[in-house]
């Protein structure tokens, strides 16, 4: 056993912020990239067997880290309104947009004979590869399941495989390569909400009449509400894996 000198992680943040007497606005964008040679887990066997690999599972091959977010946007705004000398209300809004996670495209089966049947990264075939598979009879219909037969021809299976690859941004741009671990992002998810602070101005606020606005200066109870937003993508597989039967 030896140590490995591989992997990296970095983040870049761009933020624009502006404060007025009663209004504060902030918009931030974060770009991140992270690669490692091992995934976290409770046991050595779990860490070794759950990591998507290509060929030798013991080889220290860098891959994209679990749960990293390549892109993230956060915007917020807060406004304070004072009235009746000793009363005030503060309202805040927040918006976040970021991928819901990452995917690894894997085969169903044990291609590298390491004893694991759900961690072998998928080779992304070109159109010529698929035509060769059809010509050589390498694309076969699945065996009957619960008495239901797969009646597709090799030509139909090849056409469906080609269509699946073409509709995916990552797969369609990496034909002829082995898919990298966690390289495909789950579609964007948007979240927004607001916070309302009604109440009496605190004694501290009365002493500091010209302090910048801040929701904590009010004694009233905070009211929070989550606003529904349309989600452009949902996580369909808890293990963040896509499987392909070829």
C-alpha cells in the first residue's frame, strides 16, 4: 500500500452586494471543481465497492467528487419599513439555483470481474460502434420477465440506444470515451422563500437610529414560508447512478 498524490479542489466566487438605508441586495455566483481518488464510507469495503470505476478498482484514478456543485447562484434582498415611531417590519427574499447532484453512467453486471455488479463505468459507443454491434449480433433482446417477452429487433435496440445517447448532453459530447465518475449533472433545481419580521423596535434600535438595516433588531416573532418553484429536474435514483443494459 502506498500513498497517492492525486486529486484537487477549488472554488471561485463572484458576489455583488449593495446596501441602502432600508434595502440590502446581494447576488453571488459560485464555480467549483473537485476530483478525488476515493469516496467516503463507513467501512473500507463500502468505500471500495461503491465507487464507480473503469478496469482496475485498486488503481488510484481521479474522478469527480461526490456531491460537488459545479455551479451555484444565490440572490437575496431585505427591506425594512419603520412606522408609528416605535414599530417596524422587515421582509427578506432569497433565491437559489444549483444542480441537484451528479450522475455516474454504469453497466448492469460485472465487466471487470471485481465481484461488484453495479460500479463499472459505461463506455459511450459511437454511431459506428452501434452499427457494428447490430451487424455482429451483439445487441440482443432481454430475456422474458414474468412471461413478458422483449420483441425488439437488434436494429430497434440500436436505434433506441443511439437516441438515448443523443438526448443526453454529457453522453452525446463524449462518444468513444468511458464516462467519468460523477461527470454528468442532474438538472437544475430552483428554490426560493421569504422571511417576515413584524414587531416593536428594540431599545437598541432606538439608540442606533442610523445603523444599517438588520432583521435581528426587531423583537417580533419571525414568520417563514417556503415558496413553491417549478423544478426542472428530480433525483430519480438515490445512489446517483444510471444503468445501461447493452
